[in-house]
C-alpha cells in the first residue's frame, strides 16, 4: 500500500491511473499501471491507507479547525476479520516503526494521559504494516481480544518520500507540543503548532474521533534517530519533552520559515491532488464524505503561509492552487452541485444582511391540548383513574416548568430535585394503570417541544406566532431575530462529528425517562413511539403527476410535509433507540469474551421494531430518503453489543451498501443527506470501526431489489439546504470554516431554521371489499385516472371531512336530543327506585336505541347536502359540469360510507356512553335536578325592553342577610329594621328577580329561602306588634313569590320545626294573634300548590295545606 | 345602586369597598385557618357542646352559640358545625356524614331539634365569612362577573366556549371561557379567560395557580385571569410563560386579521 502511494508520489504513476486502478476490479491490468499490477490485491485497502496518510501529513499545517477524524480501522486494529489485512499506514511507515503500540482505541476517549494525546496511535502499527508490505503479505491473522497484536519488530524504512520531506529531521519538522495555540480565528501568521486534541474552548467534550488529524506526540518521535526520545515519551514524561521542543520549534522557525512554508505548500498540493482523486470516484470510497471534505477545506483555508511578508509569493501560489482546486471540484460531475453551495456560502458570509429570515423566536413551552376524544372520562376505566391522570398531567407540567426555570442554574441536578417526584408519579400511574395515557402525553409533548430544528432548545421556537408577526411586522421581526441569532448561536467550531446528543428540551425527556426508571412506562412509551414511527414512515407524502400547472405549490407543500415528518421521525426514533438500547448501555466497550456471550444471548430475542424490514422496504420502494435518516438516529443510540447482533449487523451492512453503491435516480441533495447521516453514524462510538472497510458487506446477502412504487420519494427533490443543515448541523462546520476564513470572524452562523407547519394525516382510502361494488370502484378509479391528482385529493379530503363532520353533527343533534329525553325519563325513575341504577340505565337506553337508527338516515342527508357544497368550493371554477357532478357524487358516497359505517357500528354505544355520563352528572348534584333548572330558566326571560339595570342578586342576598341578622338577633339596643327601607328592599328584590340576566339557580333558591325566613320572622312580629304595616310587607312578599320567582319557593318552611320553636320561644301565650294571618295563610296555601304543580317532578313533599294545618296544630298544641 | 351592562359604573362605584371587603374576608379566613385545628379536637368539641347545652338550658332564646363563637374567636358557622356534629353524634350514636351536616347547615329546619336549629341559623346568618349564606353570596358574585365578562366578550365579537359546554364534552379542567380563536392581550397570546370576583392576594393566587391556572395552561395553553377586585401587582410575573393578570377587561386586544384582510 505504501508502495502504491510511493509510486504515486514519485510520479511514476499518474493519478488517473491510480484512479482507474481503484475503480476496476483486481483483474484489470492496464498497461500504464504495470507498477501497480503486483499490488492489485491491495486495492480496497488503499483508500483507508491514503486517508490516514493525508491526515498525518497535514496535521501540522492545519491551524484553522478542529481535528478531522479519519474513521478507518487503524488504531483499534479491528480491521476485517476475513482478510485481516492492513488498513493503516502513514507516511511514517516509510520511515520507521515504533517499538511500542499505545493500547488506546481512541486516544481521546481514554483521556487519561497527562497531555491527553490526540488519539492517533499512529506509530504502533507502522512497523508491522511496513513489514507486511515489504513481505508482500497482508493476511497476518493477528487478532486477540479485538485488538491487533502490535508489531514487535521495529523497522526503519530505507526509502524517503520524493517530496523530500523528512519528518524525522527535527530541524525541519520539529516536534510540537499539544494543547496550545488553538484559536477559532484564523491566524494571520504562521502557526505551526499542531491542532491538538485539547482545545477546551472549541471542542465538545465528548467529541469522538477515531483518528484525529492532530499530531500525537508519539508520532513525531517515531523516527529511528529518535527512538530514545520516543521511549522517554513512552515513560509518560511527554510534557517536558513537548515544552522543550516548543522552544526549539520557535527558534527553528525563525531560521527556516521560508523552507517550511514551501514544504507546507508542497504538502497542500499533494493533498489536494489526492483528494481530487477520491472525489472523482463514482462510488464512495470513504465512509464519511463530509468528513473528508471538511478536511480538504481545512487544507484549503489553512493560511499556514500567509503571514510573513516574505511569503506573499507562496501565499499567492496557494491561493491560485486553491482556486484551481475549486475549479477542479466544480468541474467534476460529482461535486458539480456542491461547488455552487460553497460559493453561495461564501457569498453569505459576506452578505449576511441578505440572508434568509430564519424563523427563530424564544417561545415558552407549549402544552399538549386536551382532546375530549382521547382524554375525557370515557377513555378511562374508572373515575379514580381519570382523576389521578388529571393530577398526573398537572404534575408533569409542573416538573417541566421547574426544569425550564432551573436546569441551567449551576448546581441544579435533575435527579436530585425531580427524581422522587417523578417516581411518585410513576407509582400513581402504576396503581391506576394509566401508563398508556401518560406515554401518549409524554410523546406528544416531546414532539411539540422538540420538533424544532435545534432539538427545541428552551429558547428556540420553530415558527413565530401570527400575532407576533402582525404586531412586529416581518421586517422588524427578521432584524430582531438575526440579532438574536448572533447572540445565541454558538460560534465555535465543533468539528464534523459530534456524538449523538439530546440538545435543548430533549434533555428533559431523556432525564425524565432515566429518573422514572419505570419498566411499565418505558414499555408503553416504546409501544407508543413504534406506532407513531410506523404511522409517519408509511405516509404518502408525494403525488407524482404534477400535470396541472400547480406543481410549484404542490412541491412546496410536499417539501414542507416531508420536512415535518422527517424531523418528527428522527426525534421519535432517537428516543426509541434510547429506550431500546438503554438496558444494555455500557460506558466501556466490553471485552471480546463478554461481547461474544452477550451476542449469543441477545441474538435470541426479536427486535421491538423491525427496522431491517422497514429499511428493505424503503429501499425497494425508493423511500430511503425518509427512512434512512430516522433509522440512523435509532441506531446511533445503539449499545456496544447491538451492532454485532445478527439482526443489526444486517441493518448496518445494508446501510453500508447504500453508501458504497450509487443510486443514479436519487435526487442530489437527498443523496447528500443520506451520505451525511450515514457518514456520521459510522463515526458513532458504538459502531464498530471495521464496518466500513469490510468490503464483504456486498456478500452479506442483504441486497434489495427495487421496484417502481407510486410512493417513491428518493427521486423527488425533497431535501433542501435548510433541511440538510437541520438534520446534520455538523455540516455547518464546513461553512463556519469557510466563513471564518473569508471574513476573519463574525460570520453568521446557524441561520437556517425551517418553518414548520403541521401536516394533516392522509385520508383513509375507501374500502372496496364488497364484490358488487367492485365495478363501481373500478369506474371511480378510472374517473380519477385521467383527472389531475388534485381532484382526487380534494374528493378524498372532502369525503373524509364531511364524513367526520357528519358524525359530529349527529352527536350534537340527534344523540343530544335522545340524551335529553333519557334525562327526563331517568329523573322520574331515579326518585322512585333508588336501588338499581345500572338496570335503570339499561332500560332507558334500550328505549332509545331504536330511535338511534334514525342516525343513518340523518347522516345520509347530511353528507348529501354538505359534500357537494364543499367539492364545488374547492375545485377550480372551470371544472366541467360532468366532472363536477361525478366528483360530488363520489365525495358524497365516500363520506356517507365513512359516516354511516361508523354510526351503524357505534351509535348504540355512543348513546349509552352519553346517557351514562349525563346520568352520573345528575347523580352528583343532589337536590339540584339539572333539567328542571334549565326548564325553569328557559321558562323565564327578562321582561321585554329590560335594561338589565336591576341590582345584582348577590347584592340583594347580602342586604337580606343583613336584615336577617337583625331579625334573628342578637340585636343591639334600639336596633330596628326600618319599615320603609324593608319595603324598598322588597321592591328591588322584585326587580332583581324579573331581570334574569345575572340570576343563577343557586342565587334564586337562596333568595327564596331567605325571604321565607324573613316572612316567618315578620309573621312573628305581626303577632307581637299586630301592626298593619308589617302585614303589608307580608302581602308584598306573597306577591313577589307569586309573580317574580322562577324557582319554587319553599313556603312550607315558614312553619318548620325550627320556626315553630322560635315562635314559641318568643311568644308564649299570644297565639290568638295567628288568626290575623288567616288571609295570608290561605294565599300561601294556594301558592304552595302552584309551586308543586309547576315543578313537574314529583317530590316527596307533604301537602302544603296539611303542613300548614299541622304546623298550626303544633303551635296550638304546644301553647 | 344601579349597574349598567358594561359594569363600568359598578366597578368604579364600588371597587374600593368591595376590594377592601374581599381583602378583609381573605385575611379573616387565613386567621381562621390558623386556629382551625385547635377548635377541632374532640376535647374542644365536647367543651363547646356542654357549654351550649348549659346555655340553652338557662335561656333557649339567648344567642348562646353565637356568643360562644365570638368568645373563643372562631367563625360562628364553623362553631355551629362543631356543635351540630357533636349533637348528631350523640343522638345517632354514629359519626354523621358530611353531606347530612352540610344539608342541615344549609337548611336548619331539617335539624331535629328546634332550639338548636334556631341557634345554628343565628350563627350562619350572623357569620360574615363562612356559612351557606356567605357561600351563596360569593357564588352569586362570581356568577354575576362571569355574566359581565360574557357580555364583554360578545360585545367584542370574540367567540368562546363556556364552562358548561366544556364540561359537557368531558373536559377535566375548565376555565370560564375558552376562546375559539385565540387573541393577543398586551402582546401575549391567550386561549382562555378566567374570571375571579375576588382580590388576588398571594395565598389565594398561589392556590389558584396550583389548582386551576396551571392546569388550564397545561391543557389549553396561555390565558388571562381577571381579578375584578384587583390583585397584588408582583403576582403578575408569569406573563412570559402564559398567565396574564388583569383587574378589568383588557382594552389592548389584537385579533387574528386573516379573515378581515381577505374580505
């Protein structure tokens, strides 16, 4: 392999020849590449070799970005087991081999060493690789515990590269320290300090990279002449060596600046050529094309030579090269469309003011709205379950608010603060089996909060509210937002391969799951997520025939819908992956033995969601652009074992095939998105590294034949730049790199947030099961065949909506009427026999079912009326009468089918449910029979021309209460009730009672009761004082009762035990006077009858006349 | 006092007094709550009952219960309840149900002892903060303000779903009004309006937030609370999050202009 490279570098073999060599099978032996013939077996190993070579070569000149990992099966030595061939080499391999191999798989993740080396354990494999090359052997099966046996024989290469680079020469390539000099700002001066792993300000802490570009100190000491120095390093005393070498470096720089810069340029040119080579290939030879591109851009934008004045010349040269290469790239057909985007981005960096409005506004959490269809009492097994869930919903949001307010505060800990509350909540849910309801709420809230592009960070909304837009005006709003973005969006360059994460609000949901630690909840959530994923994945998103001139609009809509669906799917799949692999999660890669036993064990169980089937289907149906991105999210959360399971191995292989193979039909940006997400997936820590370069995936038997599908998506240009960046924010790193290169700093970042509008579910296709209707259906299909697709959509839409509205209408009219009637029946009967409510309910409902059959007739009428109206409004004005009629008929028929189908199946249950609910409500309000209240309220309206100026009922009750206070006592000395004032009060009472506007049943009942008490007390005083004026007040009251009250007045209470007792206490021996009240009592008796008869419902009240007599009798007897 | 339909005259005319009354009532209730436990021990109940019996033996017409309540600084209605409970317990040899007691307090004529009935009635009539009569007044005031609010909504052409309709549909928590089309009040979107015919002090507001307002938010999104008798200004701190406080019907209302523009 090194030999191939060497041939290339010596220009003994042309780049083009190497390319051809790479593209063609091993059997191909073109004349020009005779030098390569003997090496034909190495073809597939060349690419990873080359990649690592390039990383290493350039590590020292890259000053303008984070390390670019090369995910090749190198350091971990996990290469394909089948071939066992070497996949890793570096320029260093021409020169030396190391005596010691660092055991770290990825140095950065080990992170333990003093300087935290960048993770490239280059030297350890060098000797061996070289040895093997030299020997022409590459199949040494040196495997043990997943790690490659390190080479034991250090070898020093006899050759030097043709570019005259001598990395061993400390004078020319001095060793450089780690961890210093990193800056986001491109430097204007030479900064040969290598990019190191430790860039605390700019690098995500958990960024994983298999082979960062940066130089590991060890690599620099790998020359034979520095073996001693290297072994010092191996002793662990890196720091001192490095610091001293930094000194050296500086001094050397002063002397050798020019020479160095020339070397750098040479390297650049070399690299760019080699990359041109890689990009030129039709198949993807690299696992993550963006990673490589990032790397190239790093090279292009690195200004390693541009500061010193004397280097202007060379700088120019580099720039020219750069332009040339861009041209290269542009001319290349594979990169052709990428280049414009580069240019565009460059332009954006300059003209940020013309950038698109990104819809970004701070928005508070939105709650999931309560939907009676799924959330009301009838969806719960018991009252208790319903009420507990009511509480749980509120607690959930309380937790969410608490998290929102505090999670960013230092020292706030999710588990410590919320853990116990969450677990208490889980316990309640378990007690009432409410997990499914809660899982639904949880999932809805998740989508609601996190559907936005940046993971729904607490301060990131997706769309501005219309009202806000109205208030601010779009111009101000966009300015405001651009300003805000500049504040909010992090400028730092994170590198092209961030690990999977739960940004923003997603964090809450992840932590909630972890703290809840509830098996039941997780299971329900998994069910719920699977269902939603399947539903979304199966949506028809695109109609293909844009034949009717509305293509633009349709395409826009389709793109929007696609975006929403894709983002939702990715979110849900990420959480599904999190839940599914959660039990198996380990911090460290398990040892080989543990892995084998775990694989054996877990191979026996079925996966929760058959992603393999879905993936195959999607490839077959050309829908991978929708499916692959979410499957990637799902798999990115896989534990270390999962990729080794038979099942998931197949999934990974299939995905790999997608990268390696070329789908010519796929729209360019679609393909780009798939490549980007897959490339990212192959960098995820738990995905085994050897996967990509194990070329035998082609033989895994996972190939899928494709069919032409009406639902195909891949060829439709659905992905746009915004979506690409939303799904792969790490691609933004490319832009940042360029932007910071071009503008120096202050480039606009992360500006593309897609506006998301919710999408409606597809209408249900008509059911065509009945054989008689088959022909009709065929005719129908034929009718649609030659019509624009929008016609069909409209008809189906109308049918779906009208059908649904029809059911709602029947509920609101017919069913409501029946329920009302049931209420009256129940009202009568429930008083009679308090015993068996269930039986009563059953009887009443049975009575109503027959009438429920009317629903079908009414439903048909409804659809027949509404369907055509809607179709007419929605279809183009110019539609011919015949087409319109047919469309109307079909819509009506479909709607009727839908509505009546539902009604005939459910009307009885619906009636029963509604009657039961009403009945329960009725029982809950004792003594206040609802319908009679309504009836009485209906019976009475304000008098014509009423100005509603009467005193409020509350005011009158209050005043009567004051009167009663005095009347009931205790009274202060000389405290009396003024007769005229009382008369006035009764006058106003009359007014208040007549105006019905503010009256409510309880107020009226209370007024009735209070006035009866008042009358009773007045009667007492009549008996005491025998004064006519008070008697007049009683008469007044009597007329108010008779004329103004809508509610029955409990006049019988005048002679209640209490009042009689009061009377006897007050007036012993003065009973004669009661006869003065004779007239009053007569009228009272009549009134009493009126109230009883008005009150249609029979109440077990004593006959008022008897009551009066009784009371009088009691009074007489007691005296 | 007359009230015009918009309720403006009403609010200007009686605001301060009603507000003061509302605040007084809240403070009194807080005090009662603090001492509630003390009066509810079995020993205390026994003592009160015996004192009541002795009192009415001497003079059944004297306001025995009322004076007892005043003496121990407890709400008369609540004192009546304690004694009634004790009385029924002795009579029935069982602890009476809450429903029965409530029903007897509402309608003392159901109390099997005429003298006690009068004593209880006297207590409930003379209680300014507790008891069925006061509860009814509060309820009436609440209802009246809801009606006023409804009027204003109708006047502004804002269509809404009222509480009873929501309840009929099976909603588990129901604000007074849900707007069918949300509007912006002072720049904040609102979906629902709750009318509170009381003064919004800290403790009552916290209780309302917990029991009602956040629950509404959790189901329907942001909304508006109108405390007709005013509120402590500092409590209006959840505006950004979606709970707005006002002491009158808002004037700064922005509605969706879609349909208007198209016309």
